[in-house]
C-alpha cells in the first residue's frame, strides 16, 4: 500500500498514529494545523512552556476548546487521550512517557534540550522525528545508535532542506550517477555579522523570533543543514565554510564542477550552497554523466549541455511535511534521514565579536558566535568547539572577532546532557586515535 492508503486504513481502524509534539512556535503551530488535515494522524500531547501560545496554535488549527484538556501528569494525559482529547501541558516529559503516544516530534530548536528529550522518548519506546537539526549535527550518531538499541526509528523530519535534498541524492545514487555537489539555495541575504537587535522589525513582520531569523541570516543554519546532509551521506564541505557562490539555477552545474574544468571544486562529492538568484527555496544535486549515452539523453531532455547536470527541487515545505515522517516511522519503521555511524563533518563556532574571559555564551543566532562548516578531520585538528555545545559555555581565554572557539579557549557547560553525550560519542569515535 502507499503511505496515503496506510494512513486512511489507520484512520478507519479507529487507532490513528498518535503524535506527541514538543514545542509550539511558528513551526509547531504549522504541525498542529497540518496534522488536523491528515487522515490517520492525531495530535495526542502538545507540550509547550507558553501555554497561552499553545492554546493560540490549537485555535488557529480549528481545534474546539472542549477537545483540549490541560494536564500536569502522565496519568492525567493518558486519561485525556482515552477520552478523545488533546493533552496540553508545559511539561515535555509527559509527551515522552505517556503510553498512547507512538512518536515524538521535537520542534524545540534547542540542541541540548532536544537531545535529552529524544533519549527520554526513545527509552519509553517512542519513535523520534527530529526538527532540531542543531542537535542532530552535534550528537546525531549517538541518537541514531540509541534508537537502534531501543528498536525505534530516529529521523530528521521531512520538509526541511536536508531531507528534501536527501530525496534527490537517493534518486541520483539509485541511478548510479556520481554526485559532484549537493546543496541548497540560501533563503535570506547573507550577513555574517547579523545580531537580533538589527532584525527585530523584520522578525515581527515575518512572525519570527529575531534570534531564529538571525540564525538563518548569519549563515549558521545553512552550515548546520549542510553538515547534517554530509553526516547522512558522506559528502564533505570542500573548503571550510563551503564556497557559497553567487550562482543562479542555470549556472550551478558550471560553478559546482572541478577546478580543472572551470569550476570551484577541488574534488567531487561535496555539500555546498548558493546565494545566486532563482535557487532558494530549492535544493539541488549536480551530477556527472557517467556514460556517453546518459550524457546524450540528458542533453536531449533539455537538462543542459553536460557532462554536468543539475537535478533541482524548487521548494521545501518545512513543517508542513513533517507529519509524513511521523507516519512513515510508525507505519513503516522508515526513516527519511538518519546520520551515519561516524560523522564526517562538523559545524565549528566562530566569534561574532571580541569575547573576554568569563563571558557565558548565549544561543545560536544571538550576538556571540556563528556556525562554520568543516570536515570532521579539520575540526578535530583545530580542536574546534562544536556549535551545539556553545550555549552556556564559558570563555576562558580572549577570543577575537572571527576567531574559532576551541576547547582551549572555551569551556562547555558540563551540566548539560548534550555535552556529556558528545564527550562519550567522541571517546567512542576516536578511541586509539591521536588527539
């Protein structure tokens, strides 16, 4: 059966796939609305610290107030679900532990919190759909391994650029076409120096949190997304920070080819991005025709002159596609995107301003630091601090604007579970290797 048939059958059975959603900002509100439109899916628990914001999301989605019950314990949540109601709570742990929930969607955007919640949910037999790419690029290998041990699915959610890009990568690889580059169009004008105070008005106009908007603008999100793709495919950043050319859609196959043939690349098999016109909000894969017959056919099909060709998806529907991953995880035990057992890339951390010893760092997208994609080997050689460990870390040596944060000049907060989990992951990955 197709997934739509499976969902219809699940709905007809009277036992829909039950979702626990953690986080109800802009993306979470979309998910609440989208789930209401789909047969065979049901929002069972909505966990959000801002209860009023969660109520507003339910109202936007058209959920009648009498179908919502505010709860403060797992037992109360289970009773609400049994009564056909949505359990609304400010305690994320309830979503992770109630018996009726099949799958958790993490829409928190906080890497430390998201990793902790994911482990907790998996320990209670829940599949996990991760919208929190920041957590995935930091400890995704550990989360995927934990899911395998618990017999559940761990997957990044459909709809964001990484999973949209994975569709084309799988397509190209299944045809036997060598991938030269895989990437995305950057959606917002690039400004490495962006800080939230300068984007308050735009964020309000776009109904966004200024910090989240700045994470997009300063390039951090692009670095994070492309490293997630790298760690799921084995493709690598060609240079630190990637190239990011101003190449339009028709120019991608010329920009992303080896230098010996007039392009930018020192090798094939890379992740990158473009700031050129007509690419965003899409994703692309540049392939090399592996046979003269393939070259001829693709040229005849108006795919370009070759021998390099661009496969392009012109959209990604972000949170609107995420429920498809929840359905696939539960009904098919299928992941749309899972990291490899050994990471190949890292998002390092660069200072946005001079940082003095004693400074406690804020969140991604604030004024202290931004992301910078590197190969895992280069990051390890530089002793780079992963961006997912930067929040609440303390500067212990002066760092100038533009310099890299390292374990030598910055001390991660050992009280955070993600810091300990990453240390365990590194110890396992690099056992026996020189530091």
